[in-house]
C-alpha cells in the first residue's frame, strides 16, 4: 500500500509530494521551492527517492528540482510539451528569481500506464492550466497527484500563457471525474479532496459530471 506525504513550500504555498512504499522507496513529485527543507524532510523520513515527476513546469513547482536531483542522484520526468518551459525562466512565470533548470532526463510522450523504479501509475494529459500538464493516477491505491488541475472546490487558473478554461474542464471531466468517487485527489495547492466531493460541490464542474 502506497502512502503520500506533503510538504508545503515557497511563497505560493505549493505542495511538494513524496509517494512511498513499505520499503521506503519513493517518488518526489513537484519539488517546488525551499530545496534545503525538501532534502532534509526526505532524509529525516528515511525515504529513498527513485525519481522526480513533474506535473507541470510553472516555477512554483520546479524551483527545487535540480537541487533534489543532484542530492539524491535521480532523474527527472516532464511531459515533452513543457520541456522548454522547464528550462526557461521567462516562460515558466518566475516573478523575479532566475532559476534555470537543466534539461529533464526523460520526456513523457506516451500516455497511459508507466513504471518508474518501484512504482506503476497512469499518466493523463490535462492541458488548460498549462499546455503540457499531466496528472499521475495510482489506480491500485486509489489516488491522483493532480497538480493544478482540480483543487478542493476550485480548479487551476486559466488566465496564464497557454491557459484555456474549456480545455481544462473537458480534460478534468474525461480523466478525473470518470475515476471512482472515493479516489483521493492531491492538488498542487491546498488540501486533498475526492472525486465524488468535487462532482457534488465544485462550482466549476457542474455540468461536467461524468
């Protein structure tokens, strides 16, 4: 049974996640900022990171990537659509701090089921908040790391470069709202929710129920 841990980092209060198994093998997802805190947190818990997965490349989700990558000697996975914005400060919405990430080690191009290290998960592409935004669904354990697609009672903003409201809503309806109602959604900001809760009460998703 996999477990999910969260550390809130940076000025925008982004959720950095660690998904880990009973052997303490781990995936680090969206290490956003405060690299020293993230590294200390991982070490204090005895997790053994096997890779870094990125949902999307807005600066608040990727500022700590290279520090974490180098500390643990692990590789980074990003969707191919966002390979350039991952490395380009003036395209990933950085307000002032200039952090230039090295290229990702792997670029997602195929959707569906993937295995990285000890972990198997499904990838779905849900643009609308950003062009190459993906979500990671761990079907056997009933949860989704959904980045900035769905929040508890809200959705990701779509007034940013590459954003589109209708595209985001269609993707959420297709790839998230069709999941079992008890699946837990772990968003990029704020607290967790469930598929059924968002179907029932999220004002942005009314009319898009699966």
